[in-house]
DNA sequence: CAGTTATTTCAGAAATGTCTGAAATACAAG
DNA sequence: CTTGTATTTCAGACATTTCTGAAATAACTG
């Protein structure tokens, strides 16, 4: 592997982390290389820099493509394929979130829903189904939320992230206002737990004020 | 494997998903079995029900323990170890989030910070470092947010999730109020992008109103 | 169409990960 | 200390995944 030390360290690390992220070493290395690169690279260049076989690079690029993490481009007067990494970090985050959900969550949700439709045949299965139902509800709440957040434009998403847990203050403020100003009663669409009613100010929610 | 069909389907699915989740088949199966079970199980029972070797179960339980997903308990007059799954779905979500972060994100963040400290030795490295900086900032924003959200009590977390992207309306409402009522000027702690100022009402942000 | 270059496919080699059975360890009870 | 039971360790068998080189395919060029 013939790379400037800084880039090499980055590439090697991504290769090693690859296995924890469900991609293999070469795929991780290719992505890191493209991400750090200051120009599009073709397969042959990647092969040389990483010191792996040409066919391995071909397969790796195809996998990155199914993850929608690389873009294929062409340079004038050159019929080789050139690749760039999806470069905007927020685009990467969104893509990773979508793809991981598709691969890691959706199949499970589908199986769970299926099992919840079945008629339990024993006490044991009744209990199991209850547990499955609790799990399903939680996953559904999370994925619905993730869906909605995915649709926010970048600025909004960043704004929310920066606010952090500060959002709960806003929620409290809103509930108080609704009461003080005699606003329209809340639609119980998001049925609040009793502890979140007007003046109940929870200890933890106000700890930073 | 001798299990009621519904439970068996659940267990088999978790086993298969295991590889995508960075755990192996047996570990996934053991967790699923414990999660669906209506009582604590000992290693021998798990062995029998899953039809895998006793030693495999021992290793699997140890791994689940390092993930903090199972609890060890003892029954009176029985010196065998009994296990239960972490059963509250929100506790599971929190634990998974923490553990995955520890394994999948923190090491990368540490390497990135390290590489950002280094003196770049070429134009190429200067560019690479800029890319690394962008990535680092994004990951840091995400993990800081995740940290804060982790500290919220369950009800608050659920409340937020149910609100979904509705939070942005609250943000807008707050900004408007600050102006209308002449409230104290915002601390620029979360420096908003210009587009989020008082009446700029972005098209996408108000699309549902 | 033949020649050239780029990419993909794929069988098997190499590497890695998982699982088992046997042996080792741990520990309570007699 | 010995016996009996529970659990862990670990070397090697087995299984899966990754990677390579060679061959096939594709696509352009004259």
C-alpha cells in the first residue's frame, strides 16, 4: 500500500472497522480512500494504492454502489469509470441510516408483524406474543420517528441536534403557555404521560435552568 | 431444536439477523429465546432447546453479558446460573445504542482526532485533513446529541419520539414568541442558521400547517 | 471485424469466524 | 480430601466469508 501516512492511517482504520459495520475490509478501505481523495479515482488507481486485486476492487465498488455511498463519473476522453465518495457528511449519515434500516430493521419488523398475526397455541406462546408485541411497538415508534426526521432539511436537522435535550424545555414551555393563554386544548395525538401536565416540572427537566 | 412454532420462528429469525447485527447466530438465538421466555432459563435448558453444544451456549451467554443484554440470577436451592433477557424494550434500545456506539463510533472518533492533530506533509494530506475534519464534526454533533438524549427519562424520550418532526414547529413558535413578546435575545449557544430567523418561514417547515 | 482496453464473473485458495467435545477449573456438600 | 455438579477454556473440526487470478464479457477504435 503506497499512500501518504495520514491517509494510510485513515484507510487502515476504516478497513479494520469495516467488519464491525457489516462491510468487509476492502470495502471499508475503498470508501476511506475515495472519501479522503481530492479527485475521482478509477479502479486501477484504487488497486494500486490499496495493494489488493483488481477483481476485489471491482466487487468492493459494486457493494459500495448498492449502499449508495459512491458515485460513478466519467472524465472526458477517458472511458474508464471514475469514482467519488458521497462527500457531504450529512448525506452520508442519511444514506447509512436508510440502508442500515433497510437491512437490519425492516426484515425483523416484517417477521414480527407476521408472528403477531398468528394464533398462539399455548400459554407459552401467548406470553411470547406479548413480548413480541412490546418489541414491535418500540421498533415501530423508532422507525416512524426516524422516517420523519429523515425528511427534515439539513439545516433543521442540525438545528435540532444542536438543541439536544433542550427540546424538552420547549415542550414544557408549550404546555405551560397553552394553559396560561387559554389556548385550544391539546389534541391527544401524542398522549402525554401524566407527569408532563402543566406545572408538574420534573426535577430532571429543569436541572439546567 | 424443540420449540413451539411461534417461538421457533422468532428464534431462527434472530439467529439469521445476528450476522447483520455483528453477533453470531447462536448469540442471536439465545437472546431471542430468553426474550420470549416466560421464566429464567439455565444454560442446560438453552442447550436443549436450541440444539447447540453446551460450550457454545456458555460462550454466547458470556458475549450477551458483555453487551449487558442478559441478567444473571439464582433460584433458591439451585446452584445453576439462570438467565433472563433485559426485557424492557427501552432499556434494550438504550443499551444497544450505548454498546454499539462504544464499539462502532468511539474508536473511529479517537483515530480521527488523532489524525487531525498531525501536521500534514503535502497538499494531498491537507485536503484529506479537511475531509476528516468535516466528518469528525458531524460525528461529534451526533454523539453529543445522542448523549443528551440518552439521559432523558423514558417518558420524555417517548414523548419526543411521538412528536416526531413536529418539534420544528415548536422551534418556529419559540422564535416568533421571542420577537413578539420582546423576550430576552437568544443566547447564540446553538447558533441558528440565518434561515431560521423570526419570520423567514421556510416552505418545507410549514408545509403541514 | 480484429485489436485493444475496461470491467465483471467465478472457481478455488486463503483467511476468518463459529462450533464442538474433551479437558480443566470452580465450588459446594459430605 | 473426595465426590458430584456447573461452568469455562481451548484445540482443532467445520463453515462461511473474503480475496485472487484467470477467463469471460463488454465496449470502444480504427
